[in-house]
C-alpha cells in the first residue's frame, strides 16, 4: 500500500485484485489520454478524486506517481498458482494450452474487451468434475471469470506472461514463414 493524500491505496500486485489490475491496465493502455490524465484516472479509480490534485504541485505529483509505480517484486519472478478455490469448487491450471484454449484465448486477447485477463484465466483453470463441453460453455466461463476478478492480481501474472510469450512466438513464427 502507498499513502497518497492521506489515503492508503493498493499499488502492489499482491494487493490489487485482478479486477483492479484490469481497470488500471485499461487506463494505462489508453493512448488517447496524456500521461498526467492517465495517473489521475488511476488514482480516481482507486478512490482519490481528481479534484483533490487540482492545486497540487506538479513536481510533488510526479514523485507520488513514481512511488505508486514502484514494483518491488519483478513480475517474471512470481510463481504460478495451479489450484484455485472458487465458489466451493477446486480449479486447476498448468502453464500449457490446448489448441482449443489457444483459439479462445487469442479471440479474447485480440478483442481485449473489459475483463479480458480474468476471461483468459477462466479458460485456463478447469474443474475436474466438468466435461469439456461444460468447461468451455460461455455461461460457465463468464461465471468463473466473475469469481476470478476478485482474486489477487499476482495470481494472473505468470499466466499473462505465458500467454503473451506464446502469442509473441506464434506471431514471430508466422512472420518468418511469410518472409521465406
């Protein structure tokens, strides 16, 4: 947690929920707004109204942003959680993808709709008591993603990195093939 204008707000991956991480990521990826406004929107999302910064010195604001952005745990060093308890059921995942999962996740990643990180996680985490048809059912994936959004963001990092690397490698392989 970091204290900004007398308020404790989460700023570490182990403090943020996946839902908060998704919202902050969406704000930070919005290239239509300038960097100052991005940070104001992030702080507002976390509970500090933009108006409280109106008379704030810009140099002090930049220091607050630096402190907020300090990430003590490198994202690549977070160990994957392979089991989740959601709504009384146990779900497991591994850092591997089937063709079907890759197809669904690529579709999610391309469209980057709100909540796409938890949607990808919902595809990867499966319950042993469900059939494939039940697991991949849209209603089940939506419900599971809703539960996943409430979990701490550190859980999603290894899976995001894994999927991003898979997609990157696939794009690189396709680029190499078209150049030949």
